[in-house]
C-alpha cells in the first residue's frame, strides 16, 4: 500500500507527540495513534508491521494471556512490540505499531503481541492481518457494549482475515466456531472430576445446534456453555483438541499437556479454572512460537497473577484475598463467586461491584445481576456478606432473591464505613470482590481490613495477658 504525504505527516507528528507526552509524564499509549488515524484514516494499513503478529481477543482473559505471554517471551530474550500499557482498540494498536516503527514507517522488530478488543474487529482487521489470532472465549458481556455472543462471533467471523491461523478454545462451542473457513488450532482441558452432566449456571449462551437448531447434548458441562457437546441429528460437535491439558494435580500444582504424540508436564500458578485456561492458552501460543517445555516452565515459575486481578496475604493468621469480578460481566462474576464458595474454610465476603466507568458516563443497566449466579454465595461456608457502593441496593435485592439470609448481609452506601461492620470471629478468609475500575478503593478496603485484623489480634493478646 502506497504511503503518501499524509502518512508521513501522521507518522512524524505522532512520534513527536509521543516524545512530548513522555516529557510531560502523560499517557502516550492512545493519543499518538488517534492523531495518526485522524490525519491518515488508513494509516494502520500503511505502517510497517512485524513479520509475525499474535493477536489475542475474547470476552475474558485476554489481558492476562497477553501479559503472561509477553513476560515469558521477555524472560527468554525475545524481542517484540506489544500494547501492554496501551488500549486494545484501533488507536492503541496503531500507537504500538508507531512506537515499533522507524521514521520511515518500517517495522523494527519481527514479532508483535497485541491484545485486541473483540468489538474493534471492523476497525483493525481490514488493515492488519494477524499471523495467529487467539480467542480465549466468548461469553455474554456488557449489554450496552457487546450485546450478545452471536453479535460478537458474527463480527469476528466477518472481519477476521482468511490468511490468519486461529488458536481457539475448543471447550467453548461459540469461540471454537468463529471464521470456519480459516485454518485452526484448538486448546482445551480434558474432562475433570468436578464436571457434571447438568449446568449449574443461570446463563448458557448456546443450547441449540447452529446448523439444524436441534437441542445440543452435553457430554459434560464445566460451567455455562464450556464443556463438550454434540448434536444428536447432524455432525456438529465439540472439536478434537490439539493442545489438551490432562491430569490436573492441584495439590502439587502440575498438569500434563498432550500435543500430537507427546505429553509434557507444566507448572500451574493458580488453582482457579479460569486461570488454568489462561495458562493453557499461553503455553499453546508459546509452543507454536517455538519455545520448549523447559523454557516455558523455567519462566512460568517466575510468574504470578497480577495483583489487580488476584492477590492473597496472611495477616495474623487470617487470609485476605482480593479478586477482580468485573461488574456488568455476569460470567466473570459467577466464576469468582463459584471460586469463593469452593475455597476451603469459612469466609466473609465484601462485594464492591459497581461499574464506576459506566456510571460516570451516566449509563445504568442492572440486568447483568440477573444473569450472575449470586446463588453461589448462598453457601454455609460464607458467614457474612458486606455489599456497598453506588448500586448496593441492586446487589442487595439480588442477594435476597438468591435466598441468602438477611442476617448474613450488611448493606451500606459508603464502602469504607460498611467495612467497619466486618465480623472477624469465626472466619479464616476475607474475600474482597471488586470491579476493574475500583482498584484504589479495593486497596483502601484491604488496608482497613488489615488494620482491623491486627487490632483484633492485639486485643486478644492483651486479654490473655490479663
């Protein structure tokens, strides 16, 4: 594609803008790309690109998958560009390519790892052809942004370039069927002891065969529409898996991964099924890029889930766990609720699930609460639930519909004041379940809980001394 005068004005202007923003200590991860696209609308198609591009999309997990992939590649001395600190829409991807290009617009590195928002497919893929496109999963998400899985899967199928090889979650009957004409590689997890023959969840985004509309038969269900299924009337079924995780040993934090006729042992850094899927996805990407089992494992040992997603700390014998739940995303919240109830021991739960980003724009839609499995919190091991925030009353109603006894629930508008009512006696773990836009608030709540635990421990020591 011929570059032309407008392209060079856009490129040089964006590069100068990047330097100025960095001098001013401002975010230079979105504006340069936005500027370039304003000056030259087809800039993304004209700028030079690395020989190998791995793009990662999907409803949940794409940020974690990209971060882990990048960290392991970096640990193995790979050179690449990425949008780790930028946005995953067209302007953010454009900014990343600008930063990785020379002043003539040629790519300086041979590899790119790019997180791509699934909704941005129409603005990115006509101009950028990934070598590999990873789809972690496709679930219902924010009704105001992503509508429904059929909309998103249709969007991806329409705009994914035919030359791109797909790396797909074979346990997801929606994600595994996007862009059916493209070459594809599947990853997945073999049947687990915890899988069942019935779905526990409220939401399941595919129940009928997309070919003949016959009700699907699930061989086993893991959660929502994740599992293995087939159509009793036609040839539609879950695909055969190329990279299959087997023998999950959560006690020793190991798993086997089968590919072709080989089986390799890998380390796990989390016992949460959503993070195990992320790890399997990352290993699949890295194996395809040519890394060995030894290289991956040596780097995996240095990895951990980032604190903004998950953290745990023991304070005077009590564990504090913070876990991102992503408000307005019913599947993400349900997975976290399920993990919370199954976590060993008695616990208290602090819920701050307001989507402050959407609230700030004056948007409000509480329907997602009713696709979320609040029923998972109706568990004998959960002794107290504190719910607070802008929409605390919406959460309260949903908790009551879930049958949770009202004497277990504390509800209050102010988040920090509500924490004052936390009961520490009789619980081993305090879960703080927070939103993507509530990181600072989560940290403040965690700090307050730490102080409460230390104060309680000191008081008990004083009482013993008396």
